[in-house]
C-alpha cells in the first residue's frame, strides 16, 4: 500500500476512535481540514512538526502511531484469523466465538 496511505489510515482510525472530527483535529494541529484529509487518504505526507502535533493531539506515542502491521487487506486478515482459530484449544475457541458474536451484535 505505501507508508503515506498506511499512516493516513492509522491517523484516521485513531482520530475517529477518539471521537474527533477532521475539523477538530485540523484545528488542534493548526492545518487546514483539506490538508488533513489529504494526509488521511495518503495523498500528502506531513512534516515532522505536524506529525508531532498529531501525536500530541491524538494522545498517542510514535510507536503506537507507526505500528502499522495490522493494516492488512481484508482477505489477508480473514485468512490469518481462520488459520489462528485452527490452532486454538476448545476453551480458547469458545472465547473466540463469544468475541466474534459480540462484535456482530454491536
């Protein structure tokens, strides 16, 4: 996918998780909403100064922000989940089932 798109997706996910609109985050980090949108869709890459402001505004760490290994294609995620489930003992399989059912009922 590329670092710009991956990082942009992560910023967007973290922004939404924290209940921030693009407008609110862009104001907090002193850039235009259009610039933030470009960062989130991977068109633009931010400066080190803007990146530092994003980290502070999202109350995160550089390590958490750049942990991009979970941003995989949907088909790859499904395959890895299915492979992992096959290796669970019956007790953990039951827990996994309850977690999935809970996610589906949200």
